[in-house]
């Protein structure tokens, strides 16, 4: 008799046969609400699992994008850092590099993310609070002072004004003596997920997409080692989406950027190898691993079969993962060390090429140095002590993981069909479809937590009165005045006529079919501020106002 014949068919039969205790009388689902069977067997796998799963480094890359994976090279260990002015963040960058970090990841403050200078009325109280303030190329130079940009890869998390920050970075490197073709790293640039999830924008959807395409086109020639777009599911998940929604919306965003680049006349194999991805590593361990595996498989198939990419390099999904900020709790914050370790392990077993681990105090404030060190040590323990990097895709062939991977893929394509029926991702975003889907999923999950049906340790279960105080990093309010004074000094020490001339050229080009990156770089060299550039483009393109969706 087969093993499967011994397993009762329904949840009720399972409970009756194996006598589940009353406290386990809960619904067994993933974090996304997908039912989880009590046991998985070979009957849950495809008829020919080896054909669909494949081998690492071979199409469809379910088991990893490189043949040797971590046996050949460990993932890049990045810690997201940025606060105060460029000097303070430069000190944190140096600290992280000294403690074994292998790549830098830059967090910008809210005014910078929204395209405002530090002296803008909307910047009051926000300068340097949740990231570093960067107003001009001089700040960018200070941010990376003493850090050889041709030796360290840099990631920058900024979207709506990404082209401007990239121009600042290129000029800052130029002043170090490093040409653009030697710069390695990533800038996020994923504007579509801003409209649906993170809500940081400067321009209407269509001109914002034009800027993304300008960056892809320019980088494909001038910055061959640079990833001009990091297609980001992270913020979609942080906004409350399910794993399947994160997967589907992220991949559809990426495919939309591919379509726009092709419409520009670019060859897919000239730019696709430099597109990268950024996924959330949430707390549902196996669901997250399945999500990464399905993502690689879908991307490879779509690039090869739908968009005609000939080079295997174009089929590879290179992905960064970050542990879930939304899973961290202000209550009993030391529990977050455990959560982060589990989420990081899911990212590693899922095959990420780069990983950031959140600090345990991030639900309360920007992380302290101690918290950052523990977060980095978490990655190092996983890499060097657990043995999970000794073999490639150790969970490959698991009945449960492979079944979940197939289910993630199925749900992803269901969303693709809905989005295509609406006219594609740009039109879907304009009509608010992904926004509504994410909001509904967030509400459903929060309802489960509020009702106690889903346990969050230390929040709605296993609580304690009078949790101990946690030491917090506090930003000196004087830094805001310091940054505003730095901006005034930068504007005073420049050629005003040259600034006005380049802004006029930029506005004229914005109304024509011309790549804006060379003009943005020229503006950076002349110390034009981010806010001045954004305001000039808004005079041509206008601003964006989100329509109420609910």
C-alpha cells in the first residue's frame, strides 16, 4: 500500500485520526492564506519533476541562477544605511565595511525621495530622519568620501528622482577619477510600485516611465556594470500584499519596463542582463522560498519565449532580498532578532544573490550600531556556521516546496491575465487595480491578527507587562539646519547663468524625444539641486495626484 493511502483525506479526518489538541484547532494556511495540507507526497509533484525543476545555472533556473551558487561565492551582504547628513552616513558606511559588509546600500530621507530640497517647506522635520539628506552632487561626494567606488558595489534606494541621484553619483565618481563604465551597483528606479505601494512620486505615470527608459538606455551603453532598475516587490509586500501578489505585480512591472525599452528600439539582450530584482523575505519560511524559485522560472520563460531574448544572461533573475520590516514589532523587540534570522535563512535557501537583514530596533527608530552589528552577524552566522551554503538548493525536490513553487507560479499567471485584460500594468495602475488588491490583502491579514486567529508573539499572544526600554538612535534637530546651510552655500558657490541655461535645456528636452541623462549629468556638474531639477521638469510634465480608490 502506498504511503499516501494512510493519510486521511480531509482536515477533519486528519484531526480525528491524529488527535490534534484544542489549542492547535486553527486553520492551517500560509501567511497569504493559501491552504497547507497536513502532508505532501510524490503525488503533489509534476509527472516529470526533474524537467520542471531543472538544475542550478540551467533554464528555467528554479534551483538558482548560477551552477555553483554559494559554493562558488557567498551572497553579497548589504546593510541598508542612511541618516542625518552625508558625514554621519559616511561614518556608518565605513563602520559597516570595517565589520565585514561587502556592499553598501543607501537609504535617502523623505525629502530626497520626494524630490524636495532640504529647505523646502514640506521638508521641515523630515531632513535626515529616515535616511540621508542629499541635495546636490557635493552631498554625494561627501557621502562616499574615502570609499573607492570602483571597488565597492553601491545600492541606492530611490525611485521617482532616481535619474537625478544617478547623475549625482556619476559625477561624484568622476571627481574620484572613476569613470561610469567602472561603477558597479544598483539604483532602484521602480516607479510603478511607487504608485501602487510606497507612494513616493514626483511626476505623472507616463513621463515617469519615460525617465526609467532613459536610464535603461543610457546605462546599457555608459554603465555596463550598473543595474539601472531594481524591480522591487519589497515595498509591495510591506504595503500588505500576499506573496503571490508581490510575485505577480513585481514581475509584471519588470516585464513592462522591458516592453518600454523594446519600444524605444533597444535590443533586449543589450539591457535585460542589467535588470535586477528586490524581494521581501517574510516570516512564512517555506512560502518565501517557493516565491523566489517561482520568480526565477517565470522570468526566464517570459524573457526567452515572450520577448525573444537570445542570451542566457538575459534569462537570469538576479535578486536581492531584505527581511520584512513590517514583521518587526515594537513590543518585545529582541524577538525581532529571531524573526530576522528566519527570514534571512529563507532568502538564502531561496537563492538570493544579495541580502539585507533588518535590525531588531527598526520598529522603534533608525537602528543603533549595536543592532546593525547583530543584523550583519546574523548573515555571517548563516553563511559560516549553519552549513546551508554547503550544497546548492538543499530544499530542491521537497514535496512541499515544489508544490508551493508550482502554486505560486499558477497564482502569478492568474494575475497576469487580469492585468492584461485591463490593458497592461501602466493602465492597471492608473485604474487602481493593484492598489485595491494590496489594500484588501492588508486588511484581511490585519483582521486575522486583531482577532487572534494569526498569532504574533509578544503582540497578541505571549505578551508581558512593562517591556524593557530599548536604546534608540536619535537624530539631532540641528542637523536639519546644518543641511539647509550647506545647500545655501552650494547654491551661492556656482555659476548662476550656467544653472539657468542647463535648466532651460532640460525643460526643452523634456518636451521632446531626447534622452535626459546627459543633461541631468551636466546639471549635476553645475551643482544644480535635486529640487530645482524636479521643479523644472514639473513645469513641463505636471505633478501627480492619486485618485481615491476606496
